[in-house]
C-alpha cells in the first residue's frame, strides 16, 4: 500500500494530522464539549501605519527617491554688479524592491473529514504570517537588526555614516551614523545647531548598563537633543516590556493615560473620537518628558526607539499588494499562493534615535 503522503510536498495538510489525542503525528485533536479552537495571542504592532510613508510610482522595479538639499545663499552686491547664478542641489537614494510569498495546501480528504473549515483556517493563519513578516521586516530595517532572510544589516553606535549610506551592502539605509560631515551627504545645517549635534550618531550607546531592559533617563534627554537639533520634535518612545519594568522601578515615571484621555478613571472604554485610540491598542502606557511611551514585544530588549511621531522615518514602496491566487499542488489538493512585492528604506535619518544597550 502506498503511503498517503509519500508524493506530497512538505507542508500539505493531510488527514494524517487529525485525532492524535496523545500526541504523535496528529495535530488536530477532537474537542468533545464544543467545536472551537483556543487561539493564540497575537503580538500586534501597526508598524506600517506608525513608521512607513506609502509611495507609488508608474515605473516598475526599484525606484529612486530624490531629496532636496540647502543650496542657495544671498551675497552682498556692489553698485553696478550682479550676483552670481546659483542652482538647486539634489541627491537621490534607491529603494530596492523584493518579492515575498507563501503557499498553503489541504487535501480534499482532510477537508471532508475535519470538523473545522481547514481552508479558511489556513488562509487566516497565512494572513497572520504576512502581518508578522511585515512587522518584523519594518522593525529590523528600522532599528538596524541583522537578519539573513530579510537581508537587514546590523547597525550599532559605532557604525560609520559611510557604511550606513553604502546602499550596495545596506539596501535599507538607516539613521545618521558616526563620522558624518555637515552639508555633505545626508547631514544639513539647521539654524544655529552646532556641528557636534548635527553630526552626532543617532545610534546611541546607552548610558545605563549593557544588559537587556537597562535604561537611564539621560539616554532619553540626549536623544531628544539630537532629534531637536535637526528641527524635529521627539514625541514617542517605543520600549520593550523589560524596559517598561525598569521605568516602573523609577520614581520619575508617571502613568498618564488618564491625563491623556481626559483624566477618566481606569479602566474605561476609549471612544473612536478620543486621541491615542490607535496607540492605546499597541501599548501606550504613559508619558515621560512629554514623550508617549509605547510598550510592545516587537521592540527588542536591547534597543529603545525615540522618534518624531509626526514624521514617518521609512518609505514603503508597493509594487504588488498582497495577492491570493489559486494553486494546483496536485490531484485531490486545494491550495493557494500568497505573494507581494515591496521595498523599504529609511528616508528621514534625523527624525529618530535608537538607544542601544551594549558594552
């Protein structure tokens, strides 16, 4: 007798995956008292809406984004003379577009025998997988965390600006690094801000200890200074649950959700018209130095992200939105393909600071 799944590709859901109460091959255990599945907790972070500026173009493939630079200045004119001609100065960066996808498949026998809608369950989980992928991709590219699959590059407080802007090896870019020069590359003069502030790295070594969750209040004020020196206003701080524990142990931290929403007693229902409804769903826990503090498990325990919430630090270029197509894995199998094409890149390198807990 031929094995049921001998010719099936790995990942196809078959009737072998049912009814194993004591474990083993089966993954679907029959529930006697009700037809229900205990779902898992989804770690939610609307990274696309919080950090990404959607961009579309008529051309295909990779695209170039053009940035204006300060380039003109008035000069004193002697009687009878004319000023010299000046022109605008621009620079550009390329956003690389990649394609991502997954496939799901369920045998007809599994569909017939299961008490659940296996196809609907598979598609719902696939959509969750897409959400997890997008969130991880944005967070890793934004905070400079290396990942072989995503192609993101590790960026630390000692990474040079020249390495971050080497887009051949670092396609996602990043915030300002060390060793930059004012009025060259991505760093422009702003008001009377000193060159030391303008060229300061926006990947900052934490003043606190090197362990996960360590935080010093000076790290926050230093970050606000760096961001403010370029004309932005730090408004939001994203931290991990470990950092939140550290903050709660500090007398300086004030839980201020009640004040943000009209000093209502907790708990209460947040109405749609009230401010911060979206961020409350992602873990807005209070205010510190005027910054909205968001706690989320997608924030790594060794990094804190402080940024101007009115400015999207990344560009999101969408070539193809999430597309679901019918697949044909084989006889007696129902399948679907999911795919999308997009690109990400940090385009406002001075609007945020990443504080890194490292020795």
